[in-house]
């Protein structure tokens, strides 16, 4: 082994340029040619061994997890930024992100934004009920007004901010740390969704940890996930599943399903179950 081999972490990737943090330095590296031949792609978040003289990444150390969108590894927690207006709140998108993040064994945190745009009393009550429900099943739920609470989340953690384009991820990070000065833009009125203001994944120092400001997305896929993966990551279903008549119940057409009974009793949010059935159909297609 080369005496020049040292350990660092990829904190930014632009094209085929890897920015590796080593102690207090950021070193621009290339990946060894063998990676491409072996179909190996280094990701932001990867812990790597690299040649400090040749500035070449030699090894990627084992990952504890990885995401496809955004492409990042070794994530401790994900802040799902979900707006209530412009773009409008989507329980379908929120539940999809929660299911995918749970599947990757990453801790999800929900942050609602743009509550000041809610003018209708019924809309305000609906959002309050959603927030109350997600808290009740064990998720940490915040709003972008609770900066003093959000700032406590990052120490010693690698956090990814994720969510639909235009929900305010970069704006939220700027509010937490004004020195970041991340680029933001308003949403497109013609398309009804945000413009992509973040073009690459980059890890930023924030409140004693690392945070990724990642490109937004308009759609998500259950890449590599089975129907069992979807079922088992609707976390509140697990409270009832052992009492279903069928041991491997999918809570769809099976008789004497405890999950469906819990929905009828109001213990499980109907929109969660409706989204679950849609997801199951997507995977079975």
C-alpha cells in the first residue's frame, strides 16, 4: 500500500471532479479508471482512500446506505421539505418520500414550509391535522418558522435536505445559516413548480455537522423496492399487522385485516392508506 494513501470524504462532485475533504483541506481528485470498468460510481458522502500525491481515489469504503435521488451515501437523516402552497401540499409525495427514506434506514424529519400563504381556514385546519397525525406516528415535524429547533438537528450528523422543486430547501438552509447564501428562485407560474436552483449535490458545514443541499425533483420511483418493502415502511401499519388473519397480509383485499379495521376506527389516516394502495399498484405494474 502506498505511503501516500489517506482517508477522506467526498463532499462535492461536479462532472468527474471529486472534491475530497481531508482534515481541514479540500482536495480535487479523480477516480481510478478501474471504477468505470467495474461500474462503480463514487458518491458524495463516500468515505474513501485516496492517493494524496497523485490525487486519485483508490478505494470506496463500505457504505451504510445510499440514495439514488439525490445521489448520496452514508446519510444519517433526511429533512423532507414539503410546502403547503406553491407548490401545493401533496400527501402522496410526502408519503412516497417517507416510505423510500424509511426503506434506506435513514431517519426522516418533516418540515412544512410556506404556511404564511395559507389564507383559507379550512386549508389551515387540514394542514394542522396532517402535522398532528405524522407526529402521532413517531415522526419529528417542524415548520420553517421553528429555526431555533431545526438548528439543533445537525450536530455530528450527515443530513440531506430533499423535496419537490420550489418548496424552499435552499431558502430554509439560508435562514438557518445566512453565510451559506445559496441561490434561490421563485416557482414558475406557468409550470406550477419550482425551477432547479441547485445543480449538484454538495456537503456543507452546518451547525457541527454536514448537510447536503441537493437538486429538487418532481417525481420519485420505488427503485429496487418490493411490495413488501412498501408495506413494511408504512410504520403505523406495523402496530396492527401481527393481528391480521393472514400472516403475510398486504392490507388490500384480505379478510379480517387489522390495518383496515384501524382505518375504519380513525386510528390510521385515510389518505395514508389511499396512497399506500396507489404505491402498491405502481410496484405491481
